């Protein structure tokens, strides 16, 4: 795909993506565009290739074919740390925090990607370094307020309940100042109250003018997916089978078949 053909209203464009592991094809012919400030949900049965797609976008996997454009730039060959610096953050199925550090320190660690002062100035803590530190801490304080984690700010992460760790991980992704956040099962393992809180936070970072973050989430909670998503991409065995608004997807026969199997699909029609 030529850069000049890249649509400015799409923050992310994925074209004919293919990912193989040896003789196993994890993704095939995946085409999807994500608009600015959109919430795109990626759903599908276990093993459908959902996390593989996020790993390709974030630079953890390199696909065998196809292209991924972010804000008009081809990021397909770019490694993960450079993709993050461009403005794509993510959370993980298995929480990936610095467990021996405090909540505040975890959030500040993400801010270091944006530090501009040289390492020697950081070490000596000169005036410009001090000013920059204050600016980064101000962003972290905004995130702490947004996610309602003031009470745990100084607690060591490994001492926190799972639901709060999930919240901190979302905060760390947000601390990167991303254009897009990739959320890999952000609601997994949460109780009902925590699910409601997390769904609200996702809507807040997407809708509030201060953040305006585009969200791509892999999630199994269909109730939340239908409530907060603008669009849903359905994968099955690595192939995209449906891409559309929630009301079109939920009763689509191909989606029902993918989740329930052909026999159950026939049963639902009787």
C-alpha cells in the first residue's frame, strides 16, 4: 500500500495481513481500518488469532505478508519499543507491571519514553531535568485522578488485588500519551463492579477531550463489547468473517456459527 493512498481519517490501517508459525496459519487476509477516537472490539472463539493481531500491531510479531499503517506510516517492520514511542500502547492478558515497584513508579516508568534530557543531566538533576520531571509527574497525577487510584498510589504493585493491578496497567499504557491503546482482555478475571469500572474508564479515555484515545480491544464479555464498541471485527481461525457495528454483528449467522458450531446454529433457527 502506498503512503499517499493512506486515508487521513484512519489512524490505523491493516491490509491483507498474514501470520504463520511454522506450518500453522494464525492470521490470513486480515483487512481492517480503525478511525480516530473509535472503539474497535476484536472478538472470536479461543484460538481465533485475536491476540496475534494485537501482537502484530504492537511490533511483537512480524507478519509474513501484508502491511500495517499507523497515521500514514508503515510500521510493519518496526520493533515494539519504537512502535510504542510512535504512539501505540497496550495492555496484556497476563499483567506485565513492575511488581516490586509502587503504583506511581510504574506510571512514571512509562513516562521515561518521553524524556528529552540527556542521561548525564538526569543523573545530576539539573534545572531542566527537574522541570521535565515536574511535567511528567503532572501527567501521572491526572491519570491517578482519572482511574481513582489515589488511595493506592504508594503501594507496591504485587500487594494489590488483581482488579486494581488491571487498573494500574491501563494507567501505565495511558502514561505513554498514546494515540491508540490496544487492550488485551481488560475485563478478564474482574468481578461485576470492577467490570463496570473498567468499562467506564475505557469510555472516559476515549471520549474525554483531554485524552481522545482510540481503543482496540480484545474481549470475551459480549455485554460490554456490545455496549461500548463502535465497531466489531470477528475472527475465526485467523480469518475475518464480519466487520461492522454491534447491532449487525450480534445476530449475524456466521458469528453465531463460529461461536456455537453449525449444529447449534441450526438449532437456533428452529
